[in-house]
């Protein structure tokens, strides 16, 4: 399920306190708005408090209109499942 983003910057995004544990350094995440007109896939570089820093600059500023998905699962070392 996607996680809502209350805000961020081109280096990363913030998530709610209850969502921080869903993220793992080195795993892929996808940040996008609801119609995918802004869409970027990157990897988690670091987690500092509730800020998820990413390895590549996000080409837009994440805000409350964006969500993040492709989030991994703790039982699988943080790897996400992607269906084709």
C-alpha cells in the first residue's frame, strides 16, 4: 500500500512516525503523484528521524499530493514485490 508524504525536498521525503519502520536503506522506492504525471524511482540512502533520504535527486518537490510505494517487507530484507 502506498505511504502518504506530508512533504519533503528533492533529496528525500518525510513520512509519518508509524511509517518509518517500513523503509530500509538500499531498497527501491517510487515517489509519484496520484495521476503519475510526476513519477520517480530511486533508492533509500539513509533514514534520519522521519526523513527518508534518497540516492538520486527527485525531479520535483514531494508534497501532500504525492505518495511513495514499492516499499519492501521486513521479512524479505526490505525487497519490494513488483508484478508485471
